[in-house]
């Protein structure tokens, strides 16, 4: 199938426009144009680390690249020479997860954060005149006030004095280099660093309607380049939070837990806002270059785009009530008048060209729905009509395209395609409340999600709209059978539960029994039953993988080699932190996070676009970033050793590249050139530039051949996403390691299993 054009224009037209009118904004358009992205290929592999490369970042001019690794070293690379300049021994005693250049310091100050809960500052001017291997310098400052792993650092453009650190201890701290060069370790009697900017230690939310009261682990943070008072954080729940630093309370210390400060906005796709008992969490959050949008990458989920400037657009905001109303049948919906007009906006010539393209795209979608080609292409075609040409099409065509995309999503049935189909059907019903297809596909989508009673309501409504339609008659009967089967299954489980509750002989305790065992010295009332708990997720498992780089490279692909540390602790266990008896939020020695006025659920910002095809399960440092100065493309790493690039506006995949033997975690675009740096489980960094002789949708690197069947790769990733996350961790990671010791509450290394 011949691909249709992307929406960044013809590169020859851009060249002609630059010739006639000067560079102006043209150079920014050229940096990562679709024609260049489709020629991306691996140009260079930078060697110099001896472990997984967990962090990479460019300096402001793009002349230098900094990297941090499991080998606890920071490397400084020259972009022009593609070579190693300095390899700095940091003194960290655990994996480095983040590293940055400090702005406006002549690239002399660099900072790192690691699994040892420390933030370290280094002055590279002390390395002047030394070779790449002569790297023994002491840190200029060491901040030890965090109690758990430091996962992300943030710096402000133009500010050489401050760095912000996000840690899994639930705090975001502000370190001002002018106030001191070090601080005592956390838990020390002299430890009273009043540098907590945001205290989210009891700030996790199970759903949008629930108050924040669970322990929260920060995974990522970012500062807007255009409005540096805006701060975005994400972590161990489904909600990214936007804060205005000017509105935050005064700094606090770790000695006293504070209630979570109010945020400006929550960001979360509506269908993910009520996952109360899942392991869903964010691995990366990022602002767009212009600061108008944010990107969220979820573990076990997809990448989502959100709009910050949603004022006046109520369709982007939702409350807890809206979540249930989306799937509830109502006979009345606020809707506009259905017309057959196409081309409501734009000049007549532009409108005519858009209409012609929409007709071609809809033909592709129809062929896909009929089974002539993969459903993926039909969905992409509908995406392009709705998102690429939405300003030109009228309600009738929009309705038809929404219904067609819903049907295609239901047939493809990748993760959360059912939820996307529900959105489309809901929007189609708002255009035409008597739409048979919208009601029929809504019923089918609800059935896929196990919402059989709601599915029956929509199926009956569709039957009323088309009484003679045999398909809908069959659908009504099928949903009734599903409801009956569900009732029978519930009755069976209730009966089995009664039998299991009868006295039985003493049995070997299960892993679940160990997880939910109550400590003998607990000050609380003993609770031996899981059901007696307020929350089901009472314990956490911390996986800390350390991949050494000295193994041979001819091992089996996609097998992780090294050591894995596992720590089991209670979800509310804050034994490593000062204060908080028994680790509860709101302990006697802290400000209570729960004893407040009745919680008033707020609103959240819904998704603007979704990007699918990759897999984010195996690591919790996987990034998703905007590409280019204009941020017109989105890129993400993946567990299959590839990294993906999509057109931001439409969500259409433009490029898939093989960048690692196991997992690609980091994707960092050059600030000005058409170049991208990636890293992952391998101990090398790859530099990608548009050097391929011909454009293509897939490309290879040194680690593997080009894969022509990109659909097979994406479908494989969707199967992994569709599986339970705990099962993936258990069978795809833990099976690679052999247990030496296992004691609750303690940290023990696992011996690496032979491949």
C-alpha cells in the first residue's frame, strides 16, 4: 500500500519558501522533517560504559552529551567528534538513574542522582588537562537527604544555582548550591534539610474520586522551558500533577510529613482514572518545547498527549461523574445538528484537496474493515481524517469516521482499544443521537470490557432503531447469555468461598500469606485477614536490576544479564524515613494527611492523542519525548529493543528502529540537529542521523537486522501489554534469576541465571 503524506509539508516547498522569504522558522521545520526521520539510521555507537546506560542528556548547545550508568560513572561525550572526553567516577554506590548539565555554567557543573538516594554535584573544570581515564575528583556537593532512589533530576533554563530531584521516597527536593555543599544522611539526628518543595509521601490516589492518602513514589519530573514556574511530576499512580512553584507552601523537612499540596491540574486519560487496584504508574513525564502540551508514558500502558491550555475546552476536562456517564445509556445527549456538509473551514482550494484526501483515506478504512488489509491501516486512515483534517470536515463525515474507527478498534482489540471505541461511539452519539452504528458498536465495546448490563442497554437501543436487523437481534441474545453466565460464575465463586472458609488442616503458608502477615510488634490492632485492610495493595516489591557490561556479547538476545535486588516491604512502611510511626500517612508525629475536611474530588485533563505499538513493562525509567524544536513528533523506547517515532498530530507511526539487544529506555533528541541519542540495557549509546540511502518505516542498527514486518513487532508488544504485569515480571524477569536468600524486609542479591 502506498503511504499517504504526513502533515509537515513537502520539504522542497519549505526549501523554496526559505529561499524566497529567509530562514525565519524554516530551519526549525527542517530539523526533524518527516522525510529526514524516515531516513534515520544508526550512525555511531559510543562505547565507554560497563553497565546499562540509564540516563543521557545534551547540554544547551548540543555540543556535549552526558550519560550515567549502572557502573556508577558519568561520561562526557563530544558530539562533533563522537568520542569520549571524560569518564568520571562519581562515588555513588548504586546505579545512576539521572544526570544533567547545570545551565549557564559553561558546562562545567554536572549533577547525578542514583539508587543510593544521593544527589552529587561535580565541577568538570578540575579535570582540565587530564585524559579520559583520569577521573578521580571529589564531588563539589553531596546531598543525602532522600531516603530512597533518586529517579529524575530537573534544571531550569538560565538558572545555574538550583537542581530539583524526584525520589521514590515521595518527595521532590530543591537543592540550592548557594546554601551549602552537603547535608547529613537521612535519618541522622542532625538531618533537618528544609528543602522539600513537594511532599507527596501520602499523596497517591487510587482513583480520581478518592483523596490522596497512599504512599507515593516519584518516578519523573520536568520543568517547563517557557514557563519555568510550572513543574510536572509523575509516579506510582495514574495521575501526573502540574504545580505552580509560586503557589506552593514553604519548604519543609523530612521530619514531618505534610499534606499533599494542591496542584494546578491532574493529567490522566479518563479510562485510566479509576484503576484502583492495579500496578499502573507513570515512568516518564515531559513538557513540549513550547510548554503547551505534556507527554505521559505509563508502565504496562501506552504514551498519551495532554493539552495544558484547556481553558474554555470542556471536552478536555472531566470529573469522576463523567467517567461513569461515558458508559451509561442516556436517551438525551447534547449534540449539534447533523449535516452532510464537508469543508466547513478553509479556502475552497485547500478544502477541496482535503476532501479528496479524506475520501481516499476512508476507502482505505473501508477496505480494512472488510478484511482486505490489516485493521491497523484502517485505524491510521481514520486517525488522519479526524486529527489531520478535522478542521475541514463536517458533522456527517465525522460521525461516519468515528463509527468506522470504533468498528476497526473492536476488531483489532489491542490494549484499551475497547475504551477508545467507547469514546468514538459516545462522540458519534453526540453528533447523531439516533445513530444505529454508534449504539451497536458501543454495546460491542462494553461487552469486550465485561460491562454486560450496560451493553444490553445499548444493544436494546440499537434494536429499537433497527428492529429488522438480524445482527443486533443476535447481539441482544448474546449479551443476555453473557449476563446469565456472569451471574452463574459469581454464584459458583460464592459457594466455593463458603467451602474454603470451613476449618481445614494446617497448610503451608503461601506467598500471599507472607505478604499480608502482620508484624508482631505492630502498635495497631492485629489484622490477619486481607479483607480487613483498607487497601489491597499493602506491600511493594522493589526490583533493582544491575546489568554489568563485562559479559560476552554473543549471548541469547533479550536475556538480561547481571544481578537483581528484590526488597519486599509494606506499602505504608516508612522505616527508612524519620517520623511516621508504623509508616502510616498521618502518624502521631506528623501532620495528618487524612484528618482533614471531607475530600472534594476535582477534575482531570483527558488525553488528546494516544501512541501505540511499543511495550513499556520491563523497566520503570522508560522515556517518551518530543522530537524537534517544534515538538511535531513523539518518540519512545520499548522492551523489544526498538524505539518508535509517531507523528504527534495524528498518532501515526512514522519510524521504528532497532536500538538495543534487550530494552531501549532513553530517547533524547539533539537540541538543534537532526540527530537522536538512545540508550538502554546495552552498555553503549547509539547516535541516529538521517544517513539511510532510502526512506523506510523501519530501520536497523548494529544490534540486529531490519525487520520488514513492523506489524508483527507491534502485535507482539501488544500481547505483552495485554498480559498481567505481575505475570510478566514473574515469568520474564524472575525466571532469569536464581534465588540465594529471601527474607521479608531485607535486600538480597539474586544470582544471574545462565542463558
